[in-house]
C-alpha cells in the first residue's frame, strides 16, 4: 500500500462512523463535542469505546479549529493517512470466473466534492476498486471522505502514474473499457454492456483526455434534451453507474455484448 506520512483529521458523523466500522485500527482518537449528545454522536462514542479507542469530549470551538471551519457535525477523529493500494495487487485480485465485475477509473478529477460524490455512487452500486492518476488529480481528503458519506472507507483506491497503461492492463485481463463522453454519438442506454467492465469518467472541465478516449473500446453519452450541453461529472457518473446496475439486475437479454467476453492475454 502507498501511504503518505501526514496525519489526517476526519470530520463528520458518517465519515467517522464508517471509518470505525471499516478500519478501526487506523483510528487513533475520537473527539466529540461537549455541548450536545445526539443519538448519532452517542453511536460513535459507543462504537469507539467498544473497540478500545480513545474518546475525548472537547468544546465546539476546538472542533471548529481542527475542521478549519467546515461542518464537523460535532465529531473529529485523528486517523492514519489514507492507505492507497498498489495497482499490481488489483490486477492479481481480479476475478477469473464469469460474472459482473466493474472497476472505476477517474481521469483527473480535481474537485474533492465531485470525487466524494462519485465514490458514494460507486460504492452504492457495488464497485470496490477505483483507480486515479497519481498527478493532476485530487486524492482522498477529509472533504472527500465527508462528501462520500464515509463510502471511501469501504473502497480500495489505487493511484497510478499512467492511467492509459492502467486501462490497457485491465483490457489484457479481459475487461472492456467504456468511457462516458458528452460528445459520443452512441447513447448510454443503447448498448448492453459486458460483464467485465472498466468504467472511465473524465475531469470536470474537459472530460476525457484524447489519449484516454482512444484507449476506450467504446464511448457513450447521456441524452441531453434541455439547453445545457452536459452534466456535472458526479451526476453523470451516478446515472451511468446505476444504468449498469439496472442491466445487471434485469433478466438476461441478447445484445451486442450480452454473452461476449474479451479474451485475457
């Protein structure tokens, strides 16, 4: 795992509670506000104490300072730096048996709130692995964790020096790469998707880079019937991911990729 040295202050009810549930060994201390004892904060207190962790009650002003003025909801936790995973481990862990499996790749998202919202949707549809570029991309921050409602703690996130090569490596393992691109002629609802899929989303402003578009096996777009040309990446990504889930949970249908798999090399 790739771990940074700087400690992290996690804030917000859901991010802290999900961190306690997913990886309590990485929580060093939980600080709760003295002034109020809501049911959610009591749950965090109980969960932390049950796991033998340090719990401390402090004044709201202290939490305001630690969270740098952001909405901490009465709780801040000192946690270990986010443990990014090695991409080589992902390639080794890919399932060889038939069945649906999706990997999400993000091409240069820079807004932590968009990143967090995408992660929340990804975890919601059952995705477990997310790949991001090492450079020119936002990493996992306290804001990302809060926006994801703690979903980030249930995901494995891999940082790679070259996203195009990562897509190519997944294709060699039998995965098809689909890019969500506002300029694509084919609509996202016009295709039946293969079981093994690498889903690629672009950045907030320019979308997918040309080299990433070229690496995708096919590009699809969401239909736009109003005056604006495109949707926010988090919204568009969420819509597309739930279309994949809809197809997965439907009765099997015959289509372009209904029973086709890419041969792993």
